C-alpha cells in the first residue's frame, strides 16, 4: 500500500473586477493538454498549501500574491492524472489582489472567463465541479 495515496494540489481563482476568473490552458505534451484549468500546482513535501500556491503563481504567471490576499474557497477531488491511481485533492483559493500582469509562462494560453461560461470549456475532473461555487461567489 502507498504511504500517501493522496496528491495535494493548490489552485487560485484569480477574480477581476468584472466577475471573471483567470484560466490557463494546459500546454501541449503535458498530461491533460488543451484543458482549461485554474492556475496552481503540486504542494511539495513539507510545504504549506498557501506557500505552494504563492510559489506556483509566480512560476506559472509571473505575479506576486500576498498570503493575506488568499481566501480558502473550496476543495474537490478526482483521480490523479499521472496514472498512479492516487487521489488528487485540489484546494481552491480565491484572490482579488496580486501584483504584476499574468503571463502564460507555463501554459499555452490565458483567458479571463465568467464562471457560467466555464461550463462550455473542457476542464480537468477536479476543476469543473468548482464552477457552481464560483457562480455563487462572483
């Protein structure tokens, strides 16, 4: 039996003043290539989820997000896309404040999307269930 069958990942719903959320499209050649997702990534061993998200947003988008600007919003789970059979636990944080202009440093493309319009986009299994929550929050 695996020691830790759960893969913890963090993601951000970066919301602008118009009720839109930033999504990124997974780059070609990666697991789930072409799907639209909330920016974020894996929590490394010994790393706090919020610290992992701040690091991932800097690496993926080139932006700075302060800890105080992250509000826990929801979680979802799905089978991990890495084929190991592990369960993936996605922790979603909401943020309305960051410094810098988001750039697709680790994605094919970025898009600002209203939650209701996310339903028409192909999204990973752990991201799609979060749409109804975002519709109520924004």
